[in-house]
C-alpha cells in the first residue's frame, strides 16, 4: 500500500486507479496466504516429526 501511495503521489499512477489496485493487491495477498498456509503448517509438522525420530524419540504427536 505504501508503494502504491508513493506511485500515485508522484503521478506515475493516476489516483483514479488507486482503490482498484489497492483492493487487487490485498485480494492477491489473501489468496496466496490461504493457499500457502496449509503447506507451511504441513512442512513444519513433517520437520518436527523427522527431527524427533532422528533424535531417538518416536512420538507420533510432535508437539505433545
């Protein structure tokens, strides 16, 4: 949002497009976060399970 504000203030982008670009930017960020959050959680879970198994622990519940 800060970059968009600077670009509009300096005249690179016209102010008429500000809200459209602002909303599209946040929509894009929301969609990406919804898609990548489960992948990050799964990767961390798998990593913790792997670490516990290689350190001698065999707990199936990694955060227990």
